[in-house]
C-alpha cells in the first residue's frame, strides 16, 4: 500500500478486525488520529501504524474497547 493513501474507516476496521463502532470510539477518545476530507474521515497509514505500535508497547488496554 502506498504510504500516502488515506484509509477509510471501513478499511481501518477491516485491518484491525474490529467493528466500525470500535473505530469510532478510538477516534472519539483520541487514541487513533484521523483527518477530515469534506464530510468524511480518513486515517493516514502512519497514524494507524502508530496506534498499533502503542498497543504492542502495552500502553492502555486496547484489547477491551469498553475501557
């Protein structure tokens, strides 16, 4: 994937194997960054990678989306 290509929230949910509700919750909490393009939200691949790295480093309990 081209690193400049922005991901839709559906694509992010598929890559993380979570629901759209979980992706929106991550965005609302500021755990995952997004950019607004018109009325749509998009996620930079680098921001998705940073979120995944933060999960691997054992920061917050990202496995439980109810936290």
